[in-house]
C-alpha cells in the first residue's frame, strides 16, 4: 500500500484539502492539483503541490502510475471538464473516486468516461472539512463493489 499514490483534484481547499492533510498524506505519497497556487502554498510540504492554472492536467501525466487513486474533489460545474482532461492520461488499474455533494450526475460521468481497465467509486463525506479528525466520522460509498481489491483498500482507509 505505501507505494501507491493519491492524486487529489481540488486539493487546495475544502474536502480535498481535508482528505490530503488528514487521511492520505499520512500513509501515501499525495499530490494535490488545484487552480489556486495560493491555496497549494499553504499545504504541508509533505504534500506535492501541482498548480493547474494555465498548465492543465496533461503537464503532470507522468505522475500517474498503475494502482494509484485519483480523488475528484472539484466543484460540480468543473467535474466534466476535469474528467475529460484527466481520463486520457490514466494508466490501467487506477481507482477514480468522485467526492461531490451530489453523486448521480458525477457517477454517470465516471461510468461513461472511465476506461474499463480502471475502477470508479463515489465518496460522500457526511461531515464538513472543518471537522478536526476523521475518527468517528461517516462517509457514504456509492457504487461500492467489495469484490474489487481497490474498493476494499479504499473502504479500509
């Protein structure tokens, strides 16, 4: 598990930042992609900041490896453009996790665009990013398939 990486789009603020700082950077190499370099500058130095303002996601295509997790914590209106730009860059075996406030449209996008050699999952935390600790918090996992290894690993995280 430690050799896997997590890529968080929308990781400079909100729930994306919360996930980066309090969950993933503790056990995994974590990349945060965000339009705001200012938000990324405030992240702990253990998290790899990847500004996407003006560069686009393709600039970072070499960051992605088989078995990585990609968390989409972007605002709902930006999700389609993010998915369209990101999906062609993904190697096989990626788990794409969408963390938006509404899941129906988000998961429809993933069903339509994520390649069959990758997996996807909906993740909706039932708490705000102002919560200090993940202990005792509840999150909904949508389209969870416990027969899939990546889904099992994410669920345990």
